[in-house]
C-alpha cells in the first residue's frame, strides 16, 4: 500500500525510468522526518534484473528530477536496486509470472479466522484474485487487499533464476558489442 507521498513521487519518477528502458517495480519512503530514504526497485523488462550500470543511470536521472520536484521537506537518501530473486510482488504480472513459486502475503483485511498473513505456493492469478496453496488449504486473496507480498527464497526459485542467467549474459554481450 503506497502513501500519498509515494504515489506523488511515483507519478514523476516512473516516466523517467521508462524513458531509460526500465520499469519501476516498487517505491518506498522510509525513515524519520529528519532523514528519509527513497527506495526504488526497478528492472529491465526483458531480463527482470537490474545491473550496476542500470542503477547508476536511474539514480542520476531520478536525482535530477527530485532536485526539480523537491518532494522532501528535509534531507533524504536515494537507494536504487534490483528487486532481487526474492522480489516483492506488487503488480498483477508479478503474480502471473511467478505462478508455482512460494510467496508470503499480508492482507489488509483479516479473514474470518483473523488471519492476515499467508505463506504458500502461488497456484493461479485470475482477474484480481491470487490463489495460494497453504498448509491449511487453498486461499483466495484479492489483489486490492494485499498490503505486502514477496517471493520466498527456495531452492526451486534459485534454480529457475539460474536458468535465466545464460539469456541475461547473452543480452549483456550483445549490448557490449553494439
């Protein structure tokens, strides 16, 4: 769930990141009023990763727009990173592309039994509903009710990401040859 400040910042940062050929995955403002940190997770849509060069490009471009827009009343820090293997699940396509992997999900509204936190394998994503296979059975969770969701680092997830690596290395080599 994004705060008003995060939504405002996202509106002017997302197009800048897109112009560089990347996608904004998540944005958070953390810390106290004395020193806030703006955390940006972005990725190359073709590889679902972000290398150091990409972080640098995004950081420079976002810093320039933040100087103009000035959304912070006090000093702030900027952190730009890749979502990583155990990435947050924010958008519908994050759930769709990670069907079969284990995730943790926290909801805003408790279930009848009071439960708000779930852990299980993503079985499907249809419409705006995530179906999760948990130890206690299947749970259907509305995307709009999700406060926080993240993949769980498992051997299966690591193996799946390793199989992506050769493709990523080929793309990096192609970019270097251009």
